[in-house]
C-alpha cells in the first residue's frame, strides 16, 4: 500500500496507540487507519461517550506541509473527504467516504488524541458536529473579547449576571434598567 499523500513510500505497520496498528509512511510520517483496525480499537474502549465539544482547543500544533493536499484512498482509490479541526493552528483530517479509512498527516493523530477526538474522528465529518464546534468557538472568542475590554473581574461579574438574568422571569426588566443607566445615563 502506497502513501496517499507523498506517494513515495510503501506504508508499514506501526502501533500508534496501545492496540491500534496504523499504516505508517516513513517519508511524510503520516498514517493511514484502515476502517476495520480503527473500529476494532474503538470497540475495545468499551462504552466511551465522545465529548460533545472538544476541550483544550488552543493546543499548539506543528502542521504538516501535506495537510491541504488532496489524496486518494490507498485502499479503494476514492477521493478522501476532509474535515477541518479548528484549533489555533487548524488542520484537516481526511477520511474515505467509501471504506471509512482515516488519514492523519504528521502529528495529527497526537493532536486528535490530546483533543479527546481520537475515539470519534468520524463525527468531525458530520455538519451538525461542525456547527456545534463553530458556535462554541464563537462564544469563546466573545468571552475573550469581553475580558479584554472589561477586565477579568468585571467580565466575570457580567457573565454571572447575564446567566442570572437569562434564567430570571423578569430578566428584561433588569436589562431595561441597565440600558437607562449605561446608555442613556439616566439616574
Ligand atoms: Zn507519505
Ligand atoms: Zn477507501
């Protein structure tokens, strides 16, 4: 089996996590996870429930030069589809729409492991999951911008207040009060 990305080397077996053997490329250091290997390994993890949203989104990660290169499945020659993992240094995971095999460029398996996504890679290819991640990241950057503008203390109080008001049946009443105080400067 030839490497789908650099097409130079024959892939060879390598254990990348206990109990999971991938097809490793010694040239580009990427790895192919045949669907059956991956599924068997996942089944051994028992009743693992994948996280709804990946945690620790800001891990540092040295992306491979081959990351954005289109490739064909080394098993059935279909074009691999790509799913973006939007961490600070975003990268793409490739997956064959036919056989379900997965390609990780150099460092990507380790990054997925750190993100807690290595046991649910196929979910990255679901639009709904990508939407959830997008929403979560929007919230995160909104929070960061708020802290930058207001300072940590005031931002924390604001977040707590916003949560309370969102829950409260008369939250809008408090909001109108804040508008008068803050925007119209009415005493
Ligand atoms: Zn290669
Ligand atoms: Zn395939």
